[in-house]
C-alpha cells in the first residue's frame, strides 16, 4: 500500500468509519483503530475476491474503505450482505458527507498522531538489537541538503524491493507486502519471529541515506546450541555465529546498496558503513565439518564493530566486499586470505591462535 493511497483514504474519510462515522486513529485502542479494508479482497478466495480487478489495483485507494474494527469484521464476515456495489456507494456517500461537514464547520479533522506507534517501533528495535547479533550497512551522501529522493516514485519502490536475504537464492526477494512509508522515507520491514529476534528492514530515506538491517538471532541460536551440545569451548561467548552466514548476509547487503547507488542515488561519493551490533559476546565459528579441529574466533572487545569508508561511484565492488570480510575476520581474530575457494564457496578463515 502506497503512502499516496493511504493519505487519500484517511483524508477523504475524515479519519472516520464510513459506516458508523466513529473517529479513528492508526494506532488507537481496539475500538478506535482505523482499518483500511479491501472492497474486493486482496486474494481471489477472500471476501468479494472473485473479481476482474487486477491484483495490483487491489491495494489502491479506489478499492479501499476506512472502517472501525467492528465494521471491518461485519463486512468481511457477512460479505453477502455487503457486496462491492453497496460498499462503493457507502464509501462515496460517506466522503461526500465528510466534505459537506468540513465545509460547514460541523466536524474537524485532527492531525493524526503516530507518536505511540513510533515509540513502539523504537522499543521493538532496541529489544531486537540488545541480545543477538545484527548487521547494519548503510550508504550516506556526504552533503545532505533537504529531501533528495522521491520515495513515492515507482523506481524507488522497485529498487527497495530488489533486496534479498541470501545471495545463494537470488529469486527470494523481500515480500512486497511489507513495504510501507515510514517517517523518513520508505521501508520494507519484517520481524516475523520477534522472540527469536530474526528479521530485516531495508530503508530508503528521502535524504538519500539507505540502510540495510539484518537480525541474525535465529541463526546464532541454532549454531550456539549445536556448539554447546558438542561441548565446544566457546571462550565465554554467549553466542556463536557462523562465518558463512555473516559473510553471505554482508554480501547480500552490499549487493543491494550497490544496486541502489547505480540505479537511483545521484552521488559521486558516499560514506559507507558496516556495523556488527552486539559483537562483544559473540564468537565467530568458521568450520562446520570437523568439530574436533574446529576454528573459533575470539569474542571481540567491542560492543559494536564498525567498518567505515568513503567510496566513489566507480569503486571496485569486489574489492570492497573482500575488504569488509577481511575486516570481519580480523575483528574476531581470524585471517582471511581469499573470499571464495575454487568451487565458489566462502573461504574458511583460519584462527590467529
Ligand atoms: Zn464503524
């Protein structure tokens, strides 16, 4: 759902339910929570979903109606009593009513306050980054003067959604349904498994700053468990992370940022940063086949490891990638000679010990 469609819908509905006229907010309690309901369902088998309306048009303003939770449930549960025509008429009558009431001063529309929503996001974010390892990579223009990127442009949305989790599976792009406008631009964010701290956010800011965030909680849990079950000495570290996982996630982030730079970012020079969050209690594990002779990195001394460099548009992408991975290895007390071996697998670093 695009910001434009959302703004249209909320604005023209006067922030009110089209059926009962209750005033709504995007983050209120259950009764006043505004829900953007589909007139023709998003999928074929949903309420009123059997329609010739194209799938790409189903998230647009014309197919959405703003309702309170009670009436959203009502129209979807008793969809036979609420056919497409009836909903379309209800919506258009409601919007006419809103326009009349506004012009005669009978109602006013409060500016939507989403502070609470943003605070919730912030605490979820802090919670995510506290206990497990996360990667943040970003490109920042050196000079920022006002908004530089139109994040509502289709090409920007496409560029955002070309991000993928793993390089090994280039077909697996981020799910476009998780794209939404944010306070500063456009974000695709999904933390499906909050307790296990696993998920991502890909962000394009209007200022031109682009950010990639991957939480590796799930992977580090699995590998820590495996290491402990085999009585491996993890040198006081709380979590073990697999070098290949980290390398692949970093490479996927780099590939995405590069692609953004080539396609939508109009800068010659940018500040590149790669941060490994919560690195202190994490040890890097690089050799999976033979645990008897396993190679572990040291736990690092710093809470966050930061690689930072100014790069220019025609930089050597493969060299940057190798430098970042060498830096990762060095931070954990490992030495990396090459990025890939002859069969194209990530090269296992060797420990300095
Ligand atoms: Zn209602």
